[in-house]
């Protein structure tokens, strides 16, 4: 359930508390957010308590970069976002891709070993 909230809303509020989640800031904490393999590897290391197999990393990749696209597509949309973060279209594309990817990270079985 938390993964679905993280993927869908920037702030979760209720019962006197709130949790905000900024996917952009989390991505910027990686050493090279424009590089899809680096972003995926570092997110997995941060969120998951065990090393993932190549198959699991590919599953996460397909949640960041839709099937039929290559890593350079992620690099292009991230670069467009960084060039003009006020451009709503670029920001929405990156936000949607990041949140879908993070939801996949949180739904993978290894996430629940924490």
C-alpha cells in the first residue's frame, strides 16, 4: 500500500502526521542520476537489504525505462528536466518514471526483508 502511495501522491497525510516524498531529490542523491544503470544500482543498494540478480535489476530497469526504449532515453529526459525544471512536461515525465520505478523497488520481495 505504501508503495502505491509513494508512486501516486507527493504527500501522505492523516491522523495528525504527514509524510512527503520527493522522487527528484532522492534521485539527485545518486552519484549520476542521468545514467540509468547507476541510478538503478544505487537505488537498489539504498532501498534493498540484499544484492539483486541481473534479472531483478532488469525488472527494475523496465519500470524506469519502458520496454522498447534504451538507457539513453532516460538520459535524455533527465537532461531535459535538469535543463529546465520549470518545464511541466519534462518534470511530469521524469516524475512518472521515477515514481513507477520506486514503486517497483518497494514491491520487489527483497524490499520486505528489511
